[in-house]
């Protein structure tokens, strides 16, 4: 059952809507980019800022939607 739908905009006005479902702790979907499978996960901003290293900026504060969530895309494990 779809719990949320992510809308991805390519910057040119074209959008793709991706249904997300609960997979463990977060809402997620499996997507493919250039034939490689990826996890697309919707996670709380606080989790991204504390449990994941995004870049080496010590003052990094991720942007989020109005509900305090943001997204990560990571490839599946080999």
C-alpha cells in the first residue's frame, strides 16, 4: 500500500511520481538509474543531519519539505 508519493522534477517541468511504501523504519522505493538499482528513501531531516555523512561541511543542515523530511538516493549493495 502506498504511504506517500515523491514527485521528482527534472528542472524543465517534467516530473516523475514515485509511490513510497514502508520498508523498515522509513518510506522507500526501488528505482533504477542507467540500469543500476537504487534505494530512494524519505527520511526525517534530523536523521540525515545526524546519522549520515553527506559532505565534509561541519555546518551542513539539509533542506527539507514542510513536514521535516528529505530524501536520499543510494545504490544497492553489490
